[in-house]
C-alpha cells in the first residue's frame, strides 16, 4: 500500500541558525522568511537544537534582575536536544511523534544526522490535499479490487471520507478492510456499509456430543 514518507513532503530549503547567531539576527531570519521557528546547527550541519519565536519571547519576558544580560545567541535560547526524523519515516509516524512531543516542526536528518530538510505541521497536512478521485483510485486499485474482489463501484469518496459498500465473504474481513482504508494518506474518515455472507466471528456452538463431566 502506498504511504507517503517525510522525504516527499518536507521543505528542503531550510532556514537555519548557528549556535553563535545573535538574538536579533534570529528575529530577522524569522521575520524575513515568515516562519515561526528554525533549527540550530553546527559547522557540519548537524542539528544541535530547535528555536521558535516562543523561545525568543520567553527569553525576553522572564529576564530577572536589573543588570543587563550578556549578548544572547541562538545557542542560549534553543530547545535541545532536537527531536528529529529521517526522510524514509512515514508521514503518519512523523505526525504521531510531533503530537506526542508537542512540537511544531521536525528537522529531517540523513544517516549522519546532518540537516537535509524540515517537516512542519503544514507540510504533513499536505497529504490531505489529495483529490477525492485520487483517493478513490488508490482504495479501489490496492484494496477493493486486488484484495477483496469487489466491484469498483463499491467505493465512494467525498471530502476525504470513504464509503465502502458491497459484500465480502467473511465478517472477519470487514475490520481489516476498514483499517487498511483508514491508513491511506488523505483519508479523513471511513463509513462502513459492507455486508458479509458468513459470520465467522460467532462463538462455536457447544457440541451436543460433548462428554458429560
């Protein structure tokens, strides 16, 4: 089954900062490129941390004392260590990681941990821009016809919601099919209208020939 990976949706032209980049320069980068955060890398482009506009605001809001602070750099404000992903990881896995760790962006690194891209929430949501026709084609070709021998008109898609109809042989295939469709990129919901010929999920009937205790 086709599932998009991070490398297909990530932004490749990454705005980045060094550990020594001054506070004001970081602000300029965010403003000029209209972004809300960026990775901080070393001289080999290995990711040291991630810095967001919220980090910059927090740095200014919670200053204590009357003495002016020393010069602030990206390395002073960044969140470290960075939570990163690899380009071959799937979009759903990256989305789950982003949600679990409460972050807005994931630097994408190669096998040597060098920065090669960045995946934001907006990037990951691109899979939901797929047309209904494109989703229907994939569901029909990869699941309905190939796996279950159902006719092509067994699938309807509207606004990313897939409706499944038709008859399958066994009841046990229904949740399997629904789950497979749900995992397809761009699907936002599945309506199950499938029926089945035999209910292989019923408990076996007690045998009348069972030995008495």
